[in-house]
DNA sequence: CGGGTGACTTCCC
DNA sequence: GGGGAAGCCACCC
C-alpha cells in the first residue's frame, strides 16, 4: 500500500540525529519529493509511532505546527534533547540538520 | 474522476 | 510581524 511515498519520508526523518531538526519542506526535498511539504505531515501522522523521531520535524522558520497537546509534547521532547528555543521557534541556526540532497 | 482536507510554503499588504 | 490568499499534493471519500 502507500509505502512508496511514506517509506521514503520516514527514511529521511530517521536520519535526523538527536539534537537536530529539519523542516517539512527540507524532508520532502531530501526524500526526493520537492514541493510536498504538506504530505510529509500525512506521512508522520500515518507513521508507526514509537520508532520515528517525528518531533524533529518543524515548520518553516523552526515553528511547531502540531496543534494543542501534540505541539506541547513535541516541544518538551526537543528540549529534552537539548534543542534550544527562542520564543516559539527552534534556533535553526544551531539545530537545523543539513541533509545531503 | 471530482471534491474536500490539512502537523506546509511563499508572497503580498 | 500578523493576516490573508494562492499554490501544492497524497489521501480518502
């Protein structure tokens, strides 16, 4: 089933190391599907929870876009990994993970 | 195959 | 820098 696209996205997300983050758009590009940032969110939502560092994927500018509790959990998880924030955004200048396109 | 739905982005005011 | 509009696209009726 829908493994083709999702599997690629998950593979990229799993490459993001602890303490680093990436944006939806960057993940999409690295996976070989430029312009599908929105679909990355689908892939994360439909991902098998527990074995994917979903919390390391953020919106452009380092913003957490996951609403309500999920967003809070995401922030806590990131902070637990040593990711620093400035107001509501992650300091991308320090934590953005550069992927080999 | 048409239409609605977003954990998106970018541009413009 | 907030707010709105438009572009994009996999997924599910």
